[in-house]
C-alpha cells in the first residue's frame, strides 16, 4: 500500500531526476521488464553525435537511436522545419484532412527509390507497421498467402513482424502462436558456411516440402541484415531471388528500414544491386528522429488495396513529414552518401588493423558506414561475453556501442553520418582501447 501523499510522491520524483540510478529504480517500478534498456543512463540533451546524461556526463553516440539519426541529433535544418510546422498545425489525421507536404514527400520518395517505373508511396508510423502493410499489399496484389523470410532477419515486434523475424530470443519468447504461412530459409553467410547455393537450395526444398511457389505472395529480405549481424546479401543471391520471383509471380520486398537514407553509401542499399524490388519498406532515418515509415512500390501493386485498406491515425504525421523533407535536403546538401562511404572506409581500416592485435575479432564486414565486427572464440564459437566486455569498457570511457547478431556476438557501428571528424577520431580512440582491453 502506498503511504505517501500525491504531493510527497511528486516531490520524490522531482528529486530523483538528477541521478541515473534513482531514475532507473523508478523505471523498474513503473515500466515492464519486457522493454529492454541498453544503457541505464538517462538522456538530458544531445547534439549531432554527442549526448549528455542527467548527471552531466558526455557520451559519443555510435548508436544513433538504432540507425534513426543518420543526420545526427537536432540538426538545425530539421529543428527549423519541425518548428515551422508547429506554427501551422500538429495533427489533422491525413485520412481526414490531408496536407500538401505529404504529397511532396511521396513524390520525392517515388523519384529517389531505385528504378524509373511508376511508383506510389504510403506512409505509416513505425518500421513494423511498414512491414505489416507491405505484406498486406503483397497478399492483396497476388491473392496468395505465403511469405518467405530469412533466418537472422528482423522485421519488427508486431505479430506479423515477429513471424517474419528469424530470431527467437528475445523477440518471440512466449508470444506464440504466430501468423501462418510464413517460412524461413537460411541467409547466405560465408563466415558460417552457408553459401548462396545453400540458401537457394533451401528455397527449392521449401517449394517441394512446404508450399508450392504459386501460393507464395512475397519474399522479404534486408539487403544488409540489421539485428541479425550486418551480413551483406551477395549480389548473386539478390539476382537469384529476383529470378525466382519473376519465374513464379512472387513479389520481392526489400526491407530498408535500417539500411536506408545514406547509411550504406547510397541513398538506399538496393542501389548496390542491379535488380529492383517490387516493394520497399522505409523508416528509421527517414524522418531524423520523428516517427515515420513508408512503403514504396510499383504503382499498379500499391493501388490494389481499396480506399480505407491502408492508413493509420498517426500515419504521415505532419511534424514527421516536415522533418523527413528536411532530412532529404540535408543528405543532398551535405553529401551524406559520399560521406558514409568515406566514414565506412576509415572505420573498416581501423578495425582491420586491430584484428591483428585482437584475435577474437573474427570478421569485419559491412556496406558504407553500416559496419560490424563479429567476435568468436579460437574454436569458432560465438563469443558474446567478449562483446559485452568491449561494450562496457567503451561505455565507461564515454562511447555508446550497440550489439547485434543471433548469438549477440557482433558489435555494430551506427554513428551519425554528420559526425565531426574530431569526434569520430575521439570515438575511435576509445574503441581501440576498449578492444585491446
């Protein structure tokens, strides 16, 4: 029984806002443990690639809100765009009273995504929502139910998102049953002995043992797996998927939620391939920290759902749309695609040099500035403990790093592409010490 008066509780909460430990104790008491926390530090302010907690400690941010902040914290152009929209209106529900800026953003996405064919774009709020709606659209367009996804892939925490995700812990634990007609095949991972042919043979076996190809609506693939460990899909694999889809009338969905908006050295990762997807899912850095996602696809496919079949109360929020339009301007003006390629080369070079000194660093891989390093023990066993130790040493020294991978043995680097050279160098120096122990 709570014996404190409302005023006493409020006073205690006010006093507890200055300590990470005190706020974290309140979090444990007030929120469910299912919402995992990467770092028990509480943000007070941030700018570009730097973040300060409530105790005044500064951190260099190599996580960027899980690839949401390719344009950094509080980019001036983005802040100004949001402020201008705030002076107009914050919400009407686009499906009730629409607004021109969303049409303008759709036009930009249609023009900038790979391929010169006619396209249309629908906006939503989260990456998982975009994935859910891409599957809805694919099923409506093909009148089929089956969907093929890859082991290690991550597509969200909603029920269809979980069904598509190729990793059980922690995303699926205790939540079944999941939507039917979702099938997984191994992703090609040369490091782990899975070749492109092995992955394609698994699809062929799937067509023999589980579902006929004429009942498959879509194959969904991340060009670079995000949560799965930053494995880059080989060009020959993507070509083969396109051929399979063309042969059987299946739609190819590229999940670019994490790879999009300059992260890989191109505006979209699919620009690294000579094949085109039928649908693309977009989110994260689309709106520079504001909640916005999208599905962009061939116009004739996107037009299949009837009016009212797509949408959402907060879909295409005007503040987020204004932010997204500013994001595209920043990417162009600051040449962030080219900068991502340069930053990726710098980081990869440093990591590869460190491999000679840190035997546990088994592989450095990535595309553009979407780079990761995988750790393993001498016998090849995934080494999640080593990753946790590096992450902790880096945090103690003021650098925030994210982990990923099916076994939790991968460190991924997602610093803002706008990071100042001096701050990047400072972060890399901390990283080097953390890796060397």
